C-alpha cells in the first residue's frame, strides 16, 4: 500500500518548528485569579511515585526536627534540606482492603481508599486521588486541569502484568477509574506546548476545524449514550466528559509563554532510556508550571513490581528482583540504597529547576508542593509500614520546611493526604479517602 | 477468573525474575490464601459454578437439544430475519439453542484494541499504520486484549484525536482512491454527500443514521466553506475516526427482533458482521460482509459457514489466528523480552522478533497446511523459521533448511508444538535462567483454565541466594519442602520441571549446573490427566489428548471472540461449542464455527 504513518505528530511538530520553538521559559506574570496565593503566584502540586519500598534504616534522617542529617539515601537532597519536610514512620493502613501489599500500597497511596474488586478479582483503587481532588478546585483556571506522566509504567512484566492494572496506576478520577498517564515525553510536549506562543492564522484554522469536529463527535456520543444502559453509560459519559475537556481547551486562550526546548524522540519503553525520560518529564512539568498551563501534575517512576534494570548504576538485576533479596546482606542492601538514592537525585534535579525560576521575592519552589511517596516500606516484607514520604517546596507559604517529623507511634498516611489538601488551599478538608478515621492533617505540618 | 490475568496471580507470571521462583525459601503461591479449602476445590474456585468440569450435569441437560438439527442455530435467526412477532402481536420467546429459556451473559461496551485500530485503518483507508502503538495499553480479559472494563481517560481521547488528525491529513493527500465521485462534475456538495454515505457505512460498520448523516454533512460544509472540498473530506474523516461508532464495538441490538425477554436482544445483522470480522480478521467487515448484512444473509448457518470459509481463505485470518495463539500462550509481548547479557550474550531484539515470527508462522502453517487441530498445535515438531538465530537455537544449520514455505522438521523427542517453541519458553523464563514456576503456572492457567492466587501478604518470601552448584530443580525442590509452600508448589513445580530441558531462551540443554537434566514431572489435581510424565514433549502429547484442555480452549476462544469472560448464563454456548470441538476431533475451526452460531454470539444481555 502506498501510504504509511508511523506517528501522528508530524502536523503539530512541523507547526511548532515554523514557530521557532525552543528558548528559555518566560517568567510567569502574576494573574489575578481565585486560586493564586497572596503573593499573586499560583500554588502547584506535584506528586512523585517510586515503587518497591526502601531500606528504612538508611533512609531515615538522624537528629531532631530542625537539626538533622540526611541519610545516605536522601543525601543528594542536602543542598535543599531547608526546603524539605521528611515524615518518619508513615503507614498506609490497608486493613479491610482486598489485595496484597503492592496492590494496596499502589492503589491507596494517593487515594486513601480501599481497593475495589470490579469482578473476577480485578482490583482498582477505590476513590479519587488527592491530586485530582485538588485539581477540581485549583485546576479550573488552567489549560490542563492536571498532567499525568509515567515512565515505563507497563514495562517489566509479562503479558498479564503489563498493561493497565492496579500495579501500574496511581492516579484516579474516582473509584475504579484509573487515569491513563502519558508515557512519551514527546507526545506530552505536543499536547501541552504545541499551541503555546502561536498566534498566527494556521492555529486558528486548526482550532476552527477541531471545533466543528469535536462538536460533531459530541453530538454522536450524546445520541449513542442515550441508547445504552447504566452499566455502559458511564463509559460513554467519561468519553463525553473528555470531549468536553478538549472542546474547552480548544477555546481557551493560549498562554503567553516561550516554548521550551524538548529533546529528540526516544523509545519510551527502552530500559536504558529511563534516566533520560525522567529528565524530559521533569523539564516539561516544570515548564508547564512556569507557563501556568497546569497547576497539578504527577510523575510516576515505573510502577509497582517494576523490574527496571538500573544498569546506569551498574546493576544487572531488575529492581523488583533486587527488592526481594536478603537485605541483611550488604551487597544486596547497597543496591536498594543506590536505587532509592537515584530517585532522590532526580528529586534534587527537580527542586533545582523549580528554584531557578524567580517568582516575586522567591522562586517557583516556594509556590510548589512536591510529595514523593512509595507503595511499600521495606521492599522484601511487602509491608506498607515505614513508607518513605518526602515533601519539598513551600506550597505558597503554607508549609514550614527544613524539618524531620518522625512519628515513632506511626502516622497514618491519610493524615498526609488531608495535609496536602490544606497546603493547596483546601483548608476545610477534614478527611480523605474511605479508610480515614477523621483525625485531621499531620500534626504540626501546615 | 480462571485465567492468567487474575491480577493477584500475575505476580507469579512475570517473565522477569521474581522472588517466588527463586530457590531456597518459601515461594508462597497459594490458592486464595492458606485458609481456603485444599485443592481441587480451591483450584476450581474461580470457575464458581461457571461452565467447567464441575457442571457435567448441566452439560448433559444441554446436550439434549443437540439432536434436533434446527436447534443448532435456533429456529429464529436474528440477523435479517422476520420480526418475530406472531399473529397476535405478542413477541414469541426466543428459545435457547439448548432448548428452554434463552440466557446469555452481559456484553460490556468495548473499545477497539490497538491492533484492531491499526488493522481497521488499513482496511478502511489503505493506510498502513502503527499509530495505535502510541495509545495507552490495551486492557486484558483473561490473557486476551479487550478494552471493556475501565472508561477512557482524557489522554486516550486526545490520542484518538491526534491519530485521527494525522490519518485524515494523510488520506486526503490523494483524493482519487478515496472519493468515488468527481466534485467538479457532480458538484462538491453532492459529492461530499456520496462520500459520507459510502465511507460512513464502512467506518461505522453499518449504514449511518439520518442524524449522523446530518451531523457529518454539516462538518463537511464547514470544511468546504473554510478550505474547499479536500478540507471538507478531511473534516469528515477526522470526525468519523473519533466517533463512538468507529472507536467502540457498539452493540445496541435489533429492536425489531424481540426475544421475549426484556433484557436480551438479538444483535443486528451488521453487529453480527462486525463480530465475525473482528473475530476472524481482527479488523472491520469488508464490503461483501456488509452487503450480506444488508441483504439479511447472515441468518442461517449455511450463509455464516460460507462467510467463514471465505474469510478464512483471506490472509488476514492467518494473522488473527496467530494473534489468538500468541495471547493464549501469553507470549504477545515478546518485543519487550529482556535477557541477561551475561548469561545470554546472543540474545537481541532481532531474535525476540524472530521468535514471535516463528510462533506466527507455526500457527499459520497449522491452519494453512496442517489440519488446524488442537492436537497438531500442541504436538507438531516443526519450525517454519528461516531465521539463522532461531535455527541456531535448535542447533540447525541455516543451509540445511527446506525449500521456501516448507517447514523444517525438528526432533520429535525434543519438540512438540506451541509449548516447546522457544518464544513461548523464553517468555516464561527469567532473564538469566529457566523458570519451572512460570512455566507450570502458565500451563495451569492458560491450558487448564485453573486460577492461582498470589502469596499471602505476610508470608516471608525473601529467597536465599542461589547456590552456584545446585540445579534449578534442586533449589526449587528445597523450597517446596516447606509445608506452607508445598500446598501450591506441588501443583505448579512438577509441571514446570518437565520443561527443564529448555533454558531461558528455549534452547535444548542436556545439563544444568553440570548435572544431567531431570525432566520428570507430574500432573496432579486435573480432570483425568493425573500422573507422572517425563519432559515437555510427553506433557504436550498428554495435554493434546485431554478433554480438560479442550474445554479450556473452548473457554479461551469464547473470551477472545466475545472480549469478555464467560458467566453461568453462557453455559449453553460453551457446551455446544465444546461439543462441536470434541465431535470434530479437536478442529479449532469447528470450535469457532460453533461459537459464531451460539446464543452468546448472536444475543446480548443488557
């Protein structure tokens, strides 16, 4: 056959090329809107997920709340220690929920809700995730209510493990409604930045056609949905909601912001590209924040039970395999430490990028809350006790940083989810998730 | 769920090294936790009253209807048949093909899979594409790809938008083959209308409703006004490719064909045509099928048989048969296979691709040149591969190969069918060593349709490090000494040990850790297959003759054909399909033929 298409990005990318893409991010110009903080800049939320647990004794800092030394795992964050809050002895309480430790930890991490069995033992998170909940409030003024990114969320398993599953999804629109993340940073770039900085007629033409097409799709979905029963109707309704979101975006003003540079296309499935993918996603999330294209984002490094091979650290075994080794042996333990330290390095890079963008008297880091979580505590035990949580950034002044908050008697992670809401301005949030006992936020955090 | 995609069991199945298969300590693979009943009850638990070996009584009840020829398709063919309203105006209840009341399971709304999307674009527009690779991954029903569970997210809808825009732009670069009329002759509006009608029928796999026609015409007019005829066509195509009728398997049923039950409807002839084409071709119906639907010629068995025979003769059928078997063997992600370079320096992506091609070629050969029997699929000792790396795995010299199109015979003492194809063996192995556990679990789940549960949360499954001079078998034998582990591993490991002659790439080996391979194994807790065996060849021959495997294959084809799991209400369909399969001597096409004629294929429950 004469034709062939490998990718659908040509049109958008060539459009970009004609616009002279690349360049520094323009400083954000404060807007007066309902969700900006007192300094006029919006507060952003970025959740980070890495899986497989950690090695707690080498993760927990030493010292007191305000005078502490970072552990080997978190040591790469030392330059930004004053911008951190580290929470010790946090537990993801999953009693009563179906699923094993991996499943519960992953599905409950940001939802705080017990898993639900949708039939035939297929499990999903049982509620909306905290970022999506917050996006419903602070995401309404931006072009994208939120951005979900994941690096190789499906890699490292067999046919049955790969693909969408409770192990590979952390972000939820609601019970059993996992949100599919973007896995290709180039595709993310095309989605988020393709229209940015463009004011010429070509874009108007594209928008006019999209308007007409989306309207036609919308009407057809309406007609079909009317004929389906309740079981399937929610699928068509979700599709309609997404079409509406695309329609709104098509009409929204394009941000006045320089288009960031983006690297060359790389294979998002190749193990060796994992570090590059991490940087590409981080760069774009930072730039999307800077351009106020979104205020809520998530980045998921791999997935639960991922077998990413950290060959750039000299490892020849996969992550999940390593996490099951006997950590009483030094050479096994070192690998777990190295992997988790690598994630800390990525966080340090992220913080560095945020701190480099001036906003008012401070930087974007001051107006951002980063929360880095995990689905397990110590890997081999599959336990969801001592789950490592690190917070970074000032959340627009709502978070007092430079602290090591240890809870020797255990802190249920629901309280952190409540505090995240508080830090993003949802001050009335009393509980989060169905398993929350209602004891409020983390004591003394916000 | 009696399948390998049981998420709780999935931990067992990874192709990558996991603790459960690491020797030395408890591997803690339990059927639904330690407190459930011991096998075999616990093992059959996933079938819970569903069609399976425990429901023989029901099977016999169903068999009674089989001697009446007309009962095979039911007296009333839904597609294109009369209204089913009798003289008094009362709906005449549609009887089950098994006699008695018609019951079928609910059919969830499904989106096209990635492969179906690409194939449909190819057949609709003549554009070869792998655009769907950029879509979010397909969900699975059992081992099979099917998107019927979770609603789409905005990202996915956007991916459809991006793809539709790219495809439409590509398609209008040459309007000649796309548009039958000449806008300069018939006028752009009239020509646009003609295009909408003809393309609409193929893109939506049924004639457009008047409302749809109207919507598409206004899209065309907007494009025409903005940028001319080509722009109008482009806008229409973009719309069609994002419409629910294109992206979903819409199955609304035929309101003109009452079944006597409010909750059960007969599919329309066009919906049957789509089910047929996505089953046999994994793609859209062609004009002949759509014409047959329009003419009401998909109602009686001979007509369906004729269509099936015609469709099976098309090369697309071989492709789809290969897809089924790759998914059934849980080997459809060989492109992501990784091996440890230290132990397998010869492994590379090209070999992984060649291993997939070999499986495809093997299946195609079985159906095109062989008898298409399950037993052939499970026992034939041939390779169709001409790839030097694959042949090297067999210890064959590429120059000794047969003529083009002729498969190379393999040593029947060493190879037997799908289970001993290197691609399947490599998929169910670790990166650096074989995996009796993964191979045993695969046989239990995918060939016997028995489900396995994951380790209980609190079991300490930290394995001890492997000893360099103990065989894999020794180390696994050691960890099954623990009674807590033994409960499950005695169901799994003795099957997997039969595969110990094959390393992590599927190459045959005589030794492990310097000692001769012991490939003796045992089947337990099966329905008539129990007993010791030696090696995967004997195992494959035993499985090939097994009624339990035939039943499981019937279930697997049901799942693949309908994109959903079976439920109790599908018993009649499964029973008749299995009976046809058995009567034919295990001919897979006889099984598919029976499925296509079944209640569950032709009716849906709302």
